C-alpha cells in the first residue's frame, strides 16, 4: 500500500470530465444559498454551461464596497486567473436582494426599489473596476431577487437608476 493510499480513503465515486476547458464566463456572486437555484438556472438559460464560479459573501460588493483592499485584490486576482487559465472573455457580476452583507432589505427600510437603485450603483461601480483592470473582457451586471434576475447595466431589461 502506498503512503497516499494509507492516508486517503475514497469515500465517494463520481465520474467527472477531465478535459481542459474554456470558461463561458467568470461569475462573481454571493454565497447566499437562497439565490443559488436562480443563478444556476439563469446561467444555463444564457448558455453559460461552464462558468468559473467565484462565490463569496456579498458577490459584487467585494469589488464595489470592499471591507478592505485585500478583499478587492483577492477577487480581481480570481478573475485574472479565470482569464489566464480558462481563456474567459466574459465576466458576470451579481448581487442580490436581502443580502446580509448589506444589512439585508432592512438596511433599505424594507424598500425594494431603494435597494435595487443602490445595487444598480454598486454593480456598475464593480463593473467599472473590472473593465479598467481587464479591458479585453465583456462585463455584465445582474441583480438577483427572490422573483428573478434583473440586468443592471443599461442593457436590455435593465433596472433604471435615478
Ligand atoms: Zn448575500
């Protein structure tokens, strides 16, 4: 028995495709489990079948309103790695309603419209940073609610900012 075989024990069998791939997009979104299903279905609907998922508390907030420079640099580095390792040409930035990192919907006095306007600005600030850092990639912004996904960067189906 090898050393590895002695220290590791297979506890689950699952066949994965080992072939190298090009990522359809790098996707930055919050780890909030409540939006996971919507995000996964939305990506599939958009034919983003092989995303490099960057899942962290707050999603796009880590770029728009980071708690510290480390956080922002770390996330930019993740995007850089997706571009470098998986030839990513598209970056999707996401945030969502009632996100605890913003203090939830309560931080907006329970006003979903106000929350949406705030996130529109957050997402676009994050997008500006990504575009400035990686001029060759396409950047898209999305706001996820408990009723669906809104485009938030002035493209079709956008949420209006005031
Ligand atoms: Zn969240």
